[in-house]
């Protein structure tokens, strides 16, 4: 008979009915490190075909930009020297121009391609010259587009909706904002798990907060079409930066959290379908930086990356030599009807391990680096062994190269 008691007794039922009502207003989305502790639900996944288109155009931007530039530049000269010689000349020009100021590179491509096209007096060479010049000008610009929150939200839903399951798991409660370093493994072919669950992972952004994601300097600063994705990503959550030592030192002096894949191209070269492999035995630089600035070091491992593509192996020594020159050498294919796209029917599960609390040592010795590197390798192996059964690979063995 007491109205207050009656109201309290009916409240849980009322809340349950309201949560099932699709017309009920939803709370405004929140963000940030603390909001992740409140159990925010992930964004609704995108339709599979839209996710596929997002991955396709991302692949074009990240992987096909350089071949497209070479074809366009070579085609602008093909009327005079033929296609084979034009392509070879374009490759040689790219190898040289990528090393110099990109304004000089853009001017050189403009002069060479348009002079050749004008002399040919044909429409196709002129079109290809325009394409080659435009793409080179992208590298000459410091920024090609503004940051876009709308595009980021689109990517949140698109990348996570591509696979059967994409999820961030592990010791998320151990993550603290600032002064944290997330070393992610494995690289795979195109770092699909890193893209879906980490860099463009909404849950990762909520848990970690502001963080900067480090990638190859050529890709970050001279990525051609990829610069649209890189520049649009900037925001309060952080941004994408290169792996130059000066960049890392500056960010760590400011206490920013960092995230990178230490194995880089070497892990892509070592990739073999279904095998869990990392290139880590001699990768110690990130440990040295963490010691120098007293950072927390989290191991991060993605199960499912090893199943994203099939590859052709062989000539490992030669391909690893090319890797040291900054040239990735992998022949891969994913979906049968589009080799560029990764296989879809897999579970992409990323596990974050508890951090190693590294002491702050201004000038760490090689013995100190070796000691903490060994501790990190142990922590990564323990993380792998702890969660491999949960990821559906109870007998898997982590191979460390």
C-alpha cells in the first residue's frame, strides 16, 4: 500500500520494458577512458557489403597507391619508349624521388610526364600525366584533408563489421591513461587486426584514451592516397605518426601513450597461413625507449591475423634483405574473387596483457635492455598461452624469429 515501495518494486520491470522499446530515446554516446569502465556498448556493426567496400578502398589507398603512380607515370612516357621501358623508368624515378623533398619530386613528375604527354599529342598520356602529378602533389602537401569525426565513426563500424567477430579483450582494467606503450603482434600481411581492433577500434580508444599510433615513415609521410585516411584520423583520441626516433622521443617526453607493431615488414615476410609468428628476437629498440622514459609496456596479441591471407613462400633470405632496404616483398591473396581483401569468416580477437612497469633509466645499458626485453618476451608468451584456447587454437605455438 505504500506508494514508494510500490514504485521501487516496479522499477526494474519498467527499466527492462523500456530497454526493449526500439522507439525509446537512447542516451547520448560518451567517450574517454572512464566511460569504458561504465560498460559502454560497441557501435552497431555495418552491413557486410559496406564493410567490404571500406576494406577494399582502404586496401587500394594503402597498397595500390605506389603501383598506380608507377603505371600512370610510366604510361605518360609509353608513347616514346614503350610500356616496359616506361614502367622501368617510372620505378627508377620513384626510387630516387621518394628520398628527396616531395615538392621537388612533384615538380619533376609534372615536367617529365606533361612534356612527354604533350609531345605525344594523345589524350591517354595527358590523362596519365595528370594522375601521376596529382598523386605526387599529395605527398608535397603537409595535410590533404581535415580531421573527420564522421569518417572515424564510419570506420569504427565498418572495420569491426567485416569479420565474423572482432573484439578487444584481455586485461583492459590494467590500462592507465598516458605513459603507456602498446606493442602489438603480429603484423600479418596488412595488419588487419591492428586496423580493426586497435587503431580504428572504438573500444580501444575508449579504454586507452589519447594515443598515437606509429607506422613506417614512408607510409605516414609519403603514403599518396593513404594520406586521406591518415589525416582524417587526427583528433582528441590521438593520431598516426612515423617511427622516427625524434618523433618517438618528442611524444614520450610529453607523456603520450604510444602504440606500434615492432615486427613491421619482417613479420609480413615471415607470414605463413595458420602459423602464429612474430619477429621479436632482435627487436629491442621499443624496450630501450620505454626504459628511457619509464613507461608501462603492454604486450598485445591478435588471434585470427594468421588466417587473413594465403601467401607464397621461399627466398626468405633475399626478401628479408629487401625488407632492410624498406621494400616489403610478399605475394598474398585473401578472398578468391578479390585477393586484396582479407578472408572474412574468421574471428579477430585482440588481447591486451597486463603491463610491465619499467624503471626510468636515462641511459639504459645493453644489459638492462636485454633484461627487460627478455621479460617482455616472457610476458607476450604468457599472454599468448593464456588466451589461445579462448581464441579457438588450444594447440597453437608462438614462433619467435
